[in-house]
């Protein structure tokens, strides 16, 4: 009698799991335990594609370098903060404009710099 009850419980558990897997929407986890394991790596990126199976990965392409005309009082750190959100990246702008900049501390108003 115990074996029959145990076998019935196992069959019911398998059927419940199978039903959950079949009824879960495409790309959605079937249980709460799976939901915790399926946390998206970048939630701030926006909503997921409507059909994740069709979505394809497109590598980011580097944008073309921009040009910036220097205004009076601007520094490389100001430009790095403006274009990259990080003033510490001023060296990247300097390296891209090494032949145009005589002194990294003194930019000339009206001077055109490449922002990589």
C-alpha cells in the first residue's frame, strides 16, 4: 500500500512539473526557483524582445570619431566628462590629438579636437 501511494505521489509531481513547463510562456521560467536563477544581467537595458528565440545578437560598433571645437576655458577633463561621463579619460582625448595639442593644460579656443 505504501509503495502505491509513493508511486502515485511521484507521478503527480512529475505531471505538475511537466504541466508547468508546457504552460510557461516562451522565455519565462516555470517556477519561482527558476525565476531567481533567470535574473537578467542588465535590467536597465530596457524590455526584453517580444520573442527571445528570434532575437539576434548584434555587436556594438564603435561610433565614428567626433570633432569638438574648444570653447574658452575648456580642459581635456571637461571634454572627457562631457563625452564619456568620466573626467579620468582625458588622456584618451590627448592621445588622439597629440599632434594638435602643444600643452594638454592649455587648449586654444576655436581649436578643433577629435573625440575618439
